C-alpha cells in the first residue's frame, strides 16, 4: 500500500509544478494524466503521476501543443526525436536573436558616434 504522504491533492500538485489546478483538469480531460480518485471523489497524484506531469510541463515549456504531447507520452524514441527537433529550432531562434542584438548594438554605436 502506498503511504498517504506520497499522494498529493490538485492544489499542492499544481503549486509544485507552477501551474494551475485548471491546467491539471485540462491535462486530465485531454487524456495526458489520469489521477487516482479517492472514495470522496478527490483527485490524488502519486509518484507516477508526478513524473508524467513533469514531462508534460517540460514539453509545454518547449512550446509543444497538448495534442503532440499526448502522442509523445510513453514513446521515448519519438520523444528523443521531438526534443532534438525542438532544440534545433531553439538554437536557430537564439542565432536569430543574436544577429538582431548585434544589429541593434551597431545602430546604437552609430547613433552615439553621430
């Protein structure tokens, strides 16, 4: 039997992940996570749920839509591919931002020089 302190309610779970309880309900509705239901009907999240939520939150932070996340959950090979693709995209964005900052710095130097 799992100890009671290993299970968290929606409020504490949301707080730990920096999300809202509404987001947890959306993840449940979309089939991304299926929390345990206590006899009272309360949703409870155990260690496996928390690991899955961690994955969901990280993928959301990377900009992936819920539909894509649902397809990836549980597929490590596909997850590796998507993470590699997302990394490439982010590195390209970083390069673009670096070029834009360089242009701004050049313009500022020219303005300072008259």
